[in-house]
């Protein structure tokens, strides 16, 4: 039976609640007959009190893939009074949610992107992607690649370009960023972009990748996973459920979509990586995987920087976009962007 959505208002009555085989906080319910129901509501960690505007940022929303109904929220800083509106670096951002939840329209993602645009001094493009279990991996990564092709079209096709975006975006200074599952998407796009078969995006130039607490997995538990208390909100059982619902049916957590160093994952030593910033949280169950990811890339001679926020949990910048720790993270991203741009200009 095809998946249906509770948000459409035209779905048939759902099967009995006793037939539910997976339930993600009521936002996604999977039934024994294959029916999938999604709630249109935002979660409690996206309160209406999060800011929906910023005095120095303009934003708008657009559809970048009509066939899949995929949307992007675009943010750009407003020039200071009397200042010139120069071209700005572009941060393509993919939200988190275990590949099963999340949206560029959620209040916490929106508030974070507003602040990121304002304080990093960049155009931020917060792109949506198809979610599992309706669309299992690699659908989300394919959509990320599709968004980069859309961005190229914005740069080369004046007739199709959005003038609001084009007047501010420097397509020669593009960075791919992602939170949690979005960070995993960023990793896979870095690998695709650095392979011999990479799709040409000129004149779009990807200068670097920012992986914010990327959602990696593996069959063998790490110490930070094994030591995660069961009572915390983002716990091991939940992350396992995300993988079970998002990976191809029957796949283990060593699948290449989940584990960058799994037995069947492509070798990374031949990948021409652009600079990578990997961010870990000291209280994050994913901490050991992120550190291992960065250390192994560094051992291969890849340009990677690891930053750890010792006292912070998974996705702290989404749980509290207005916090001082979030501000520190955004300053870190800004420094990374500036250093990558300076390095590329020096070598030009």
C-alpha cells in the first residue's frame, strides 16, 4: 500500500493503532500494511518563541524541485545603511532529523539560519530533501546533489535565475554545511564532488564542507554510544530506529550511507577533498564517530579541521539557536569560510 500523509486531509482512515510497527514521537507512524502517516505539527523543541525574523536579514522561500515539491529558504544579510551590497559567500545548509524528520521550515532551523546569515555574513540556502521511510537513502543525498545542480542553474541561466538571490550570492565561494543527518549529506557530497566522476558545477565552486555533528553509524558500538544514558531524548535506541527506517531495507549500520569507513564503503584516500570542518559535541553520542572520521581523514593527508564543543549535546545550536555556544559555533564557521576563501585566492 502506498504511503499517505495525514497532512493532505484526503487520506483514508488509518489502520488501527494496534497495527503501528514504528512510531517517531507521533510525527511519523509506520503501520503493518505499509501505510505511513506524518503529522504536520512541529515538535516541542521548535517553540513559537524562536525568532522568525532578524533586523539585518531578508529571507524568502522557493521551490527548487517542482516534481518532488522540494523547497529552499534563502537568507541574505541586509547591507548597512550607506554600505555597498557586495557579493557574499554562499552556505548551502541541510537540516538534521535522522533522515526521517525535519524541514527547512521548522522554527529552530529557521532561527539558526537567520543568525548564521547575519553573523557569518553569508547567503544561507536551507534546502529540504525527501525523507525516509517513504524515500530511503540515498534519496536524501541525491536531492542534495540535485540542489547543487539547481544552484548551478541559478548561476548560468539568467532567464531562470532568481534575481533576489543572484544579486547577493558569489557562486564562486560556495560551502556545503549540514546538521546531523545534513552533515552526513555534506560528507557524501564531498565524496561525490571529489571523485573522478564528479558532475561539473562550474561556475559554482565548492570551497569547503562543514559537518555539524554528522549522523554516522556502524555495527560496532563506540564508547560514546555504549555509554549514552537510555533516558536522554537523543538516545541509542532512537538513533538505531532512524537507521532502520532510513537505510535500504535489510541494510545494517555498516552500509556506506551510514558508515564512511564501513567494509563496503568507498575508499576515501583517493578522494580530492575540499577543506572539511567537522564539529563534535563532548556530550553527543556521535562524538567518537566524528572524532574518528576527522582523525582518519587527517591521517590520509586530507584538509580537515576538528572542533569539539566539550560541554554540548547533539545539535545544541538547534535546541537553542540564540545561545552563546551557538554564537561561538557561528564564529568558528565564519573563520573557516574566510580561511578557505583566502587560501583559494592565494593559490589562484
